[in-house]
């Protein structure tokens, strides 16, 4: 996920994106726990995407 794409979204869309990423992260963690996850790098990518979205949300909140 590109930062440019995220900055173009409004806060409601970013919050929805964050919720989707958190659900995906939970699902990946459960797959890892049950040893069904073959590509463990997905967890790291998802965590970084969550951090990106949260950072942009914080920037938008500080700009108000």
C-alpha cells in the first residue's frame, strides 16, 4: 500500500482501512498459531500498513 494512496483518502476511509487491516492481522496471527500460514512475511507487511494508516490519521488529526 502506497502512502500517496492513503493520503488521498478521507478519515472515514482510513478508519475503515485500519479496521480491515486489524482484522487481517488477527487472521494471519491465528493462521500462524495453527501452522496454516506459509508466507510469514505477510504479518510484517500488515503490521507496517497498520502503522502507515495510524500515522496518516495522526497527521490529519494534528492538522485540524
